C-alpha cells in the first residue's frame, strides 16, 4: 500500500487510515486528528518527522474503528512539545530532543527520548496503552530475554523512559 506525501501540519479535522506517514521536516498537530482503524484490530499508524513535532493547545487525537493507542507511533527526529489541554494517543519517540507535556495534557501512550529530558506539566497524565502492541517482531535468532540481563522486565512496565537527561 502506498500513501501520498503528507504536508507538515496534521489535524484540522483530518482522518488518517492505517499506514506510514513521513514528512521530511518538522511537523505539527492542530485541532482534531482521527485515526481510523477500518475495523482492523491490528491497524498500525506510524507518523515520522525529520524535525521537531509541536502539538497545539487543545489538539486531540481520536481513535475509531479498531484503532488502538498501542499501535500508534510518533517517530520524531527532534524535540516533541505538547501544549496545554491537548489529548494525544500513541507512543512519542524523540531521537534527538526533549519530550514535554504542557499543563493538563492527557497522553495515552509513552514518552521516550534518546537524548533529552522528559517533562510533564501540572495536572498532566501519561498512562500506558491499555492493550499490547500487535506489531510483529522478526528475530534472526532467539528473542527470549536472558534472566542474567533482563533485570528491568518489559517496556510495558514503564510509562516514561530517557536514555540520558532528566
């Protein structure tokens, strides 16, 4: 399946079907964005941006027709900033920047950063997705964890994670 190029802004009442949406610059989310699973409980949404990602105050991400937050991934090469009173679904990955939630933000997902701080504003919440991800993982060898090195358990036990920084 191929998807047309997407403009840097997302939202404004837009509806997306499952797939990979990639833009070569910074991006934003304003207003409402609906992710429509099309009746597929394994529908996956990947939004990739080669720059920072800004979510406007009051913006919302809604899930319909089988879409679930555990299969929504925001892969951002820069910082992620979510303004006050927004509601976001999915895992926020920042490769080279901080991940920050403003006041009263509701995130159903996780925040991960390889190189920056993770912050939450007053009265914000980040809860793990209620269901496991259905993305298949291919292993060239054994994928089972080794007890000697698996001291932290699985990622689903964590809401927030940072490789370095606060």
